[in-house]
C-alpha cells in the first residue's frame, strides 16, 4: 500500500502544479483560463493526445467520446480526484491495520 500512497502523492503534486499554473496565469493576465488535461498533455508530449484520439477512434464506439471528455476536464481535477482516493485508501488501510498491531503487543506482566 505504500506504493499506492506514493502514487497518490505524486498525482497530488501534479494536481497542485496544474492548479498553481492556472493561478499564476490568472494573476499575470487578469483572465482565468482552465488548463485542460489535453493542453497540459500536449505541452509535455505534443503527439500524445493525437495518438490517444487515433486509438480511441479505432476502439469501441464509446472510447472516443470518453477520451474527448476526459481531455477537456481541468488537469487539477483529473489528477486530484485519484490522488485523494489513493492517499485516503492507503492511509485508511494503514489505520485499520494499526489497532491489530497494537493488540498484538502484550502488556508487561504484573509483579
């Protein structure tokens, strides 16, 4: 579960960077513009969204509308929701395991 928690924190860092990018752009330009996942992905890998579109067009009929919808969502939301879920799930499992570990420790015997 440690790996899932780390992946969650990496996604959270990406979401924070995307949100910070939106905030800085808003402060500099005075107008708010959403940084979509497609725009961020295109900035990191110019051919990435196009390759996904080709793959989605050749796939099942629901794949292209789903891919197009996800690419139009804010990057901070697409990264932040799974981040919160992963960190919470990994942390909740650790908290559930803690009482078991505490109950396995026996108290010292009375003299």
